[in-house]
C-alpha cells in the first residue's frame, strides 16, 4: 500500500465500508463519513481511505516484454456495444494455443487485470481481456472514475460483449478453439453467466462473483471452479442456493473458500490481497485450465 500501513491492523469495519463503496452500495460521501468511526489512535480518515485504494505501481507481476506479444485489438459485439476492444496477449513466437477470456472487475480494464492477462499468457495461453468501458472511451485512469463510467452500461450489454469476446477468441487463428474464461468480482459474475450461456466453453473459473439463477444451474455443461473469500457475506449469501441447485441437477464442479480472506483477495494492489490464498487459487486455476483446455 502507498502509505505502508499493515493490512492486519486495518479494522474489519474499514474493509466492509470499502466493499460497500466499491460495489455501489454506498456513496463516496457516506464512505468517508463512516470512516470517521475508525479514525482513532493516530489514524485519520484520509490515511484509512488511502490505504484501501489500489496502488498499481506496486504490483506488476509480469512485465510486457517478458517474452509476450500484447496489443489492444478490436472485435465485434453485435448484441452488445457493436465495436469493442480488448487486451490481446500471447507468448511470442508461439504456435496456436488455447485461449482464456479474462473479465475485469466493475471498473474497466485497469492495470491489474492487464497484469492478470499477462500471467495467463505466460502460462501458455492466448489471453484476451476486453474493456467494457471501450464504448465510453476506455478505462479512464482511476478505479473511481471507472466505476462511475461502468454504471452507464447495462449488465446485459456487457455480458453480450464478453460472450462475443469468447466467440472472437474461439475463431481466432492464434487459438486452438478451446476457450476458457476467468473473472473477478463483477467479472466473476459474468464468468458464472458465461458458463451457463455458452455450453461450448472448455471451462470457467469465477473468483468471488455473483450467481446465475437456480434455473440456470440446471443448464450448466461447462467444467466450473469457484473461488470465494471467507469474509465476503454479500457474495457468499447467494452460494448455498446456487450450490443446492447444482447438486440437485447432478452437476460436477469444484468450489473453494479461503479462510481469513477478504473479497478481492487475488488483487495484489490492495490491502485485501492475501498472498498465500492468491497463490493457491491461481495454482488451482492453472491446473484446471491445463486439465480442460490442453
């Protein structure tokens, strides 16, 4: 974090406030007002707020030049925005490879998600990370601005855009046609929906996302691996019903909950990051991709 505050010393209530704020359940003004409760013992509202904001300069795991070829490319989304764009990255000099769609959070294609796409490519896949904000000018440079922009688009249109991205990747000359998807938060919810709406997908790996309907659970044909944070009541509240629907329909899936973690534990640019849980989840994710895409 930019101010060097130890995440273990941040009260759980601060994480809860930030979670409500960054998911649109609380206004920015209310977020700062409620932080006053925790501004004690030398802590200030501004320092608490600053420690929760992402710091992209501190966590770029895979540099662009590490044997990868990356570019922004255009594709068509007839049922969504029309013309769309995404971050297309693959190992340099590679033959055709399986592909993975990487779905961002509720703030557009920020530097962290681009980094995740590069991690996917470094593991031996063609990664494609669309930017749902492209029709509005693209990711604006900050997550706060990105969240506000993304509110201007409907979930239905954005889902169509990401589904079109999977089709684009499926038919791209650089891929084998075997395509998986993964996503985080909003992207986790989109990944869950893609899994029930695109039965041809090789696999789907949502991280702490929302759930399709129990009726849609019965239609699932895609190998599914769920990653959830233990301290994530808003998302986890919907899991028992969806799990029961999957079980009732006899569906096969894997689901992991990581003890002591916060929503967003994979994001290494915020204090919610849990290095041990993120490494374990990512290892499981890559094993799943290898099992179903190669």
